[in-house]
């Protein structure tokens, strides 16, 4: 699981720099299918405001993105490889 900053339990809020800490992970693992050139299933992670719509702060299990990368959604496990 490459999204180690997501945990299924609530943790104290820490300031996360999206550009420095999150975007590089998305670039490496997600942009091929969910970036500027391609948005598979209309799911986009290259724009911060759009990506944050898929994250429920403090309730990661409710976050669609967490559910996809953690394998909780068997039919939508990401990344597929």
C-alpha cells in the first residue's frame, strides 16, 4: 500500500503539503489513468481541489480514494497493477 499517510482510524490532524507530499505520489502511481491527459471514469487526481473531493479528512475509511487504494473496494482496487 503506497498511501501510508492514510490510516483507517482517526489521528490528530497534521498539516500536509499537497504539492510537496501528496502530488508526487499521485504523479508516480495515478496520473497515467487519472491525470491531465487521461481521466479514466472521469476520476482526476492532478488538480488539488478535485483530488480533495475524494478524501474525507479525519475519516479515511469514508474517503473514496482510501477505499480504492486500500483494497476495500474489491472491484475498484487502485492501482490496478
